[in-house]
C-alpha cells in the first residue's frame, strides 16, 4: 500500500468511525432495533443491539418517545414500539402506484356498487392528495383523479382525514388563505372547526356545492392501527346522482369497504 493509499484508508476509517459515533446514527440504530423486533423491544435489548450503555440507551429512547417516533405501551418488558409519527412516515413514503394497485380491486367493486366514481385519499405532510380512483364499468364519470391536492376546507375526503388530526396539524393546514370556490364554501375557521367536530362525531364527511355548484361527495375515514387516520375513501359526482340514495346508505357502503382497504394499505407500507 502506497503512502497516499494508506492516508486515504485512515481518512475513510476515521470518517466511518465519526458517523457511527454520531448521535443521529445512534438514533437510527435504535429505531432499526425496534423495527425488526416482532413484539417490541426492552431498553436492555436495544442497548445490547446498539452497543450502548444502558443509561445512554434509556436517554436516547426517551428523546424518541417525546418526538413521537417510538411508543411505550407501559409494560415492564418489550415495551418500545414504532410510534405513530414513524408509522405515518412509512405510509407517506409508500409509492403511490403501489398503493393504487393494492386498493384498486376494492375501489372497482365500490364504483360498480355506487355506479359512480370512488377514490382513495392520503395525508402527506400537511396536504391531502388523491391516490387512486375507479369509475363504474358502465361508463366514465371521473371527477377526482390521482395526484390532485384536495382542499382541506372543501373536499369530503380531506375533511374525513383532517378532522382526526391534532390541533397543531390542523392549525398548519388551515393557516394559509382558504379560497372561496362557491357561495357555499366555508372559509371561516370557527365554521370549519365545527364541521370537523361533526365529522368526528358522525364518522363521515360531505361536500355539497362547496367545490363546484351541482357537485357533491361523501367520504369516510380509514383508521390504520397505530398510525391513526391518514386515509379516506369516498364517492363523488353530481349531487342528483350522489343523493339518489340516502346518505346513511352511502356511508354504510363506504364503511363496509374500510376493513378491506385498511388491510390492503398496511401490506404495501410493510414491504
């Protein structure tokens, strides 16, 4: 080995050692140790896996708990699991095309049941985005297409998700000026908060003439274990079509698909 190669080897080794010793690297190793454990991990198991003193591991885990990246079920052993914030990041990072493939059979069935457009929406950061949609086999009636950002104060699918978020997230979502799209659009913050409260109470959201006159939608939340509500499923179309059956019946039809959709959504995010 030449002198130059030797110096480069030493430099590379020093850089690697610095990275391995960095606080960020220790946090990532702790998260990885929890992620690969089947039923959660104890402090001592994480300390051993990460080659850390027990006290250091405990302080590191407490920081991750406060950040919402880990959760603690209060047990005496194996009590650290991935937290809601981390699980939401995993879902947000799942490729949209993979999600669309996973949920398409359920959406196709729903669209034929409703004889109208049905679609899936997902919370990504502070935006609700349409991920997948299906039209009935009898004809194309698409109003919501994948990739569209859905207005938080207007779209039924956005309301069905945002109503179940923390006050802090809702504040960030509604901090920007809210456009009045029609005379029925709600832009007053108190009025929107009251509607979100109604969505939480009845477990579904609607949009009547708020996005476009004559246009309506109904959506229900899709709870995901340990991650909360970050998805919704809805149906949309002209109001006279959407309301040709009682709203309660439409809600029941959407809710019947929630379990199947939840199962399909969990599988791609775990891969």
